[in-house]
C-alpha cells in the first residue's frame, strides 16, 4: 500500500474533483478516490459537502491537487482563489518525480525586494526571463516589508546570481547584509537540488531522446529534442542555455518541424547576460589581468585542474604531477580580497572560489564575452601587504587525519582568519522579543505568524539584515526558532506563569549556543533576561517604543511602523470601575436575554491595582447564576464568573439615563432591597407564583431585615 499523508483539502477543490475531474493519471485517480471517501464521511456525519475534511492522499494525489490549486490562482472566482491558497500551504509536502518542480521557500526583506518587483517603482526584474521564473515571481507575495514565496530551482538560481554579488558591492549596508544572509541560506539547498536535476536529466536522457532514424540531427548547443511525457506522440524542443535550467520551448507532432523549431530557436535566442551599469562599474574596478582571470578559472567549479598549496608553494595541478607553479602574491591577493577560500586535505590546501567570488566571476566573464570589459595590463593588487601577510603559513607536517577527498568541506578562511579561527569564532545569534499582540488563529501556527504586532514585525525585519540566525525569546516557550509552531497564549516575561530563566539556559546549552554572540532586539526586560544567560549581549535599542521603532526602521532601511499600544489606547476608556459583576447595567438573566458589551480590563483581585489592558467583552448568561465574558472580535473566553466576581470594567458608551414611564396616580412605585443571592434564588423558580412569593419576602426583608 502506498504511503499517504493526511491533509485538510478545501471543499471547493473536492467538489471540483467529484464533478469535473476525468482522471488520466495515477495522481488524479488517487485524488478522486480520496475525495469520494471524504464525501462519504461527511454524509455519514450529516455535514455540508463543502466543509474542509482531512483526506489521506498519496504523493501523486497531492501533486494533482496542487496542480489544480495553481491553476485557480488566476481565477475570477474568489472562492476558488481562497481554496487554492489554502491548498498551496502544503506545497512543500509534495515530492515531485521531476526535481525541477521542487519548491524552495524564500523570504527577502524590503532592502532586497525593491529590486525585484515593480510595486516599488522599478522595472520588473523577471522581464525577458523564462516562463518558469516569471510564473514563480508572479506567485510571490509582496508587501511594504518585503517578499516571500516558493520558487523552483531555476528561479532560485537566478535570484542567487543576482543577489549574491551584492554582499560585497551593494552601496546600502542593509542590502549588503541581507544579500549575504540570503546567499548563506539558499546556496546549499539550491546546489543539492541542482545535483538531483543533473542526475535526473542525465540519467534518463537515453530513454527520453527519440530514435533519430538513419541520420542524427545537427542541433544548436544546449537544445535537445525528445518525446514529451504527457503527450507521447509529440516531440518537445528543450533548451538548457537560459538561466542554467532546461525549459520547454515548443512542441511538434512531426520530427522535421521539431528540428526546424530547434534551429530557429538557436539562431534567434543567443544567451546574453544583461549587466546593469552600476554592476558593470564594480566589475571594471576589479582590474583583473589575464593571469588573474586564468587563476580564477582554475579555482572555479568548472575548472578541470586544481589550485593547490603544499610546503613548496602554490601550483596548478595537471592531474598527474605537481604542475606549473603560481605566483604567491597573486594567490594571496585574491584570498585577501575574499575571492578564494581553501580546504586543508592531506597536508595541502585546495582552493575554490568563495560563493560571492563565484557570482562575481560569472558576471565578469559575461561582460568580457560581450566586449564590455577587458584585461588589465598587469595584476591589480587591491589588497594591502598587511592583509596578505595575515595568511597563515601551511604547517610542515601533514594532519593526522585526512578529510574525505570526494566531498571536501571547504572553509571560508578569508580576511586573515585561518580554519581554526573560523571554527573557534562564536556563533552569531539575533534574539527577537516575543510580541503581546498575537494571531487568534486556533491551534498551532509558526512563531513568526503567531506574533502580529508592529513592534515584533519591525524587530523581525531588522533581524533579516543582520548576521546570524534569528530566534524568538517567548515568555511561555523560551528560545524557539521562527518556524516552530506554537499555540496562542497570554503570558508576559517574568510573570508567574512564564518560563523560568533556568529552563531557557538549558535550552541554550542543548542548542550549543552558550558561547554565542547575541544581539537582542527587544525591551529592557528581555535585555536583562538575556544578560543573565549570555555573557556577550548587544542591545542596540534604547528609549521608548516609538524611539525603538524608529531605530529599527534605520536598521532595515524603511519607514517606521506605528505603535500598536498607542493606536489601541486611543479607544480605551478614560474612567473605569473596579467592582462586582452585578454592578454592570442590564446584566442578562434567564428572563432577560440581551447580552451587553463592556470594556473588560481583567480580574480585580486584592493585589491587582490597575487593569492589564482593555478588550471589548460580551457578557453571556449560561444559567445557574454563572456568566461568561467573551472577546467580541475572537470569541475567546476571557473569564467565567458569578455576579460576585470582581472585575475591571467600563461601559462602551455612557449609559443613557433611564426614562421611567409616567406612573398611574393610584399606583405607588416601590423599590425593594434584596438579598445577595437574589438572582440565584429567583432563577430556581421563575413563575408567577414564585414572583408573588419573592415579592412578599422582599417586603418582609425591607421591614424586618430578616
């Protein structure tokens, strides 16, 4: 039996599958079977067929459901769009057979997003790029704080090619830091996926390319022809020259037309990399000689030889022996400028381009091929002698244990740091304070989605342009990653129900972050807590909330967000009452069904001197003298109480004076004092006889006090 995953599938998609889907693939058949099972379960429970229900889906069925959802994103039907977005939340659960369809979740702050979306006033970055890239970028979610979404490897590679060089060249410090963090986060997953793609395309090539007959077609470089998988009678023309990923160009039912289309594509679409003027100026500033470019080519991944250092000096290996020697000054200059990194192995050092160096070198080569740049007459030494002298000498003795030759772990030993210093450098950690304003979504959701306040959002945006990982210091859960799913809670740091610092210290030790260099983005209470846990804590925020929001805006390079507390306080009551619930006007009872709405400020115990905060609450009578206060926005239960329960409350609007009807002259209006348990006793028998009985009892109470 195939493995299944249980996912909540929206009713709109299930109804479409049951009514309209004519299955042609195994995934569509599995999806139809699962939808039928779900419909039968809902019918047995007497529920509406459009209710969301958990379905047990195979991997192929998830893929079919996601294909339907992707097609609905452009629908004019709002219900279809909402259902599609709900289904696409599980896009990462799908494991496609074709690794080119694997999605990667990316997120970029505003300092990077401004370069990719015309929302911010620039020309669209994906204009002229492949259909895959344009489709992925259209599905990205863009806001004033940045962009996020899920993209395929082709799009991720294009983003990395554009963003990675900015880590060293962008004029804005915030964008440079964000670019460095983006490259560090996504380079390794991208390379892993590309290895899968290369294996998939290369391994299946013989089976997929159709037999060419007695002659072999002469196709342009990077263009191939093979039968398409979904239409076996059709020849597909594919091109792998654009953005480094293979894309479908056209389809033809005749082999001759397919070859003609391939040749036309090769003639019309030569691979040209567009280089903006600012980046071109940066590339010209490198001033590489032909010898330096040759050396960088050796150190690149495409280089067939290796750049190596042994006790006798630097050389380029020819695969058989030591090879030709290389100028030590030339190598150390490129190392000091951050172009080269090395990995120690077998008593030698093997050099490769750094991630940023690799991206810059690709652009430099593209500019050279287009005639926009030329070699310098001699080496452009842009590093100081002190930087080159900081290069650590190679030990004369080989290390006792060699590293794996096939998968060397290249260490980024640059700017005067050797590999031991790199490993000994404390980890960088950005700790963001949790927020008081939270999403009221039921169940567990990601931490970065649970906290919705502007202060937390601003801290998160600032952390994205800082070096190091980002974690949240939660008053209830302690130190947690942004991706951890948590439930809603109402606890403040240092309160009786909050997590203890000893527990947070244990979390830090288990995560191996005890020696981390920590930057805290939060208020004074969180800074004090952090300094009891870590020795090296930086707290860049000072002043009140408004001042800190302005400081955070400077960090992430945008406009300051509003103060949630000030916005909410404008509507808060200026005067309030501390007393029993019985004092609330128009309190409901069994005979009075109205449900008044009041400002609720929390329980008013003997030690509670002032309200914790104000929320609009609806007072609902539940019977037997009991009441429940519900939040009017979220229906959250704020407090269960009796008439004698003491609370902070205030009327939503001033209570209008009661206008008593004109009394008949012959009837005297009488008011009664009643015992404290009057409501409870009255509810036990709300009949005419009981009313007459209690009227007599009240009169007796007034006259005798008994």
